[in-house]
């Protein structure tokens, strides 16, 4: 039995030392619910232990990379996602996801085949190399769409890639950038035609998987110390602040507006 058979919302295929990990909820635009976030937390450990894998490609099924957190689920359960029976909501799961992704020594290439929003954008930008469809949208809409602090990694990676003031504007306004613009300003590594995204990402991953193994892996881990330092300084506070914003009137209004298919009217209460 494959070590990856247990995954329900991730599809994992290994060929020629490259593991392709596909977010596989196409009917929900690959929205990240509690099960998928748990799987995204654990997949990196399984990939680390798989001796047949030298590099990883992360992509999305269908026309989307992922639209981020499952707002529909949030709207059905005040204060957070729908939980399965016996499950306890763990606000630190995103931190563990981020740390395990950063600690995987094998290089990870994001193949952003379509819109990539919120937590999905964080995951893509934390990968070592990003290849994005030039017409796909990428951005973090925690603030503008659901009235939440971008606490699950957005406050860590956006300032590192763009600088503080640009990051603040993009996060506070929830700006969605087309892939071509994201490439121009250096948010992502490559912007290519949508039909070329997976092939380009796989080619890069194949090159890395068959390159000088330890030099590549330890270079990655060395540079990721910069990112991990930011995680250690920022993420506990930003995650705590995100949990507080789950209880605000603005978040309740955002989820209600999503359910009613209208624009949210923020500032209606405390």
C-alpha cells in the first residue's frame, strides 16, 4: 500500500524522482478545509521519508490552484471551519504546516495553474520556486474578504519578497495580482502561459531532483533560516490576532455576505 493512499484531498504521484502533489478538491475550487489543511501539514513528513523523491511539485486540480480557506465552511460554523466529530479546532495547525514545509530539505516548486488566494498563496510563495500562469490571480484576501488578520503565514512571506510597505498595502487591501504582474515585481519566479505551467515546474523540479543532492538541499535549508526566523518572531502573534478577528462583527458580516452572495458591509459593529 502506498504511503500516500491515506490522503483524500491530496493526490500524490511520483515519477523520475519528482513527486507531484495536487490539491484535489476541484468541485470546491480546491478550497482548504480542515481535512485538507491537516493533510497539507503531514504530507511534507511523508515526502521527506520517501527515498524515491528528490523534488516536489505542488499544483491544483482543475482550473484553480486554490481559492484559500473554505469560506462556505466558515459561514456554517461561527468562529471557524466545520469540524469533524471529536475534532478540536487547533489554531496553530498553520504554523506546523509552515514549519514542516520549510524544513523539508527537498526542493519544492509551486505550479500555480490558476487562482491562488489566501493560505494557498502563502503555501505557493513559501515554496522554493514558483511558476505561475500569467493570467491567474494571486493574493491574500484574509482582510478584505473575510475580515481576518493574514495570520497563517502571509505576514511572514509577503514582506520578505516585496518589502514592508508593499506587503502592508497588498495584505490590507487584499489586492489580487495577475501572474504576469506578480512576476514583474518579483513576487513569483516565473510567469508563463497557463498551458505551460505544470510542464515548466516539472522541468525545474526534474533538474533539481537530478542535481547535486546535498548541495541543493543544504542551500535551501540555509536560506530558509531567514524565513524561519521570521516565523519564530511573527507567527504566534499573528495567529493569535487572527483567532481574535474570528470573533469580530466584521468577520461575521464577511461570512454572512458570502452566504448571501453580496459584498460585505464592514464597520457595522465592534
